[in-house]
C-alpha cells in the first residue's frame, strides 16, 4: 500500500468520504463524551498514514473505490477516526486490490461472505475491538450460542447458566464499550446492551 503508482485524487476526497459516511450512518452530532471515547479507541487517519508511510489521499481513494472501509467515526471536528490496525487485513491479503477475494474466501457461502464484506466496508464493525473475518465469525458463533441457550432456558440449572456466562464472557472480550453515538446511528440498543449487559442482569452468576 505504501508503494506503487500514485492515484490522482480530487481535493474533495475527504469531503466525499465524509458524505458517504453520513449516507451510511445518518447525520448525528458527536458529543464531547463521544469524542473522548473515539480518541481512546481509535486513531486519526492522517496520523495512522504518517506512522505507516502511506498517503492519506490514496487511502481515501481506496475507500471511495470500496477497497477499504469507511472511517469508524467522524469526530466532531471532522477528523476521520479509524482502527489502529486498519491496514492489517489488506497487508495480510497482499494488498487492497486482493482484499475482497481474501476476505470473502473466509466464508464457505460466497453470498454470506459478500454480505460480510459489505458490512466491513461500511466501517460499522465498531462492535469488535479488532475487525477480521475470524472475529466477525466468532461473534456470530457466540450470539448464536446465546440465542440457542435463551430459546431453551433452564436458569435453575447451574450447567446451563455456566455455559451461558462463558459465551457472554467470550463476547465481552471481543466487544468494546460503545458510545452514545452508536446507539443513535444503529437506532437503538447495541449488541453489548442486548447480549452482555442485559443478560448479566437477568441471569446473574451463581456464587
């Protein structure tokens, strides 16, 4: 990603990325608390590019060409906030031009793989501390296991409760805390609210 031919990008590339971000997420204001959260969890795109020897304009061109994901957040000052490991998957795939095939290939069903690729490009996988096909699939496995347990509840059975909490704990290790902005753009509770916080309150651990 650091080398190769340079791509001409119009000066409005950052604006185009911001416009696409708002098309996907809606136009919700970031509060000081939201900004503080993303400053802890994410990095500015320009800073990450400087640290890794990449041209931010080329990266924005790849985002607009749907080769890399949208920013996870736009801070209140307009800064594009991205995961610190944003380029890890493209590097593992052998470059952004190979990323889609590499990513989709992690699913046996190509249709499911393409759906997950679309989700990845949206930048909305803020439900994971580190985004990869492995963590995406693991989260799906854990939520499915929790749903299956809740479909046949046995709260008085210590084994059932222990298995439920193992799944909840494993999901907790994958997921960050989220921020209020996320509940606005997703239109309600996030997965941490539903699968972790609420279930721990409803089914507390047995001492």
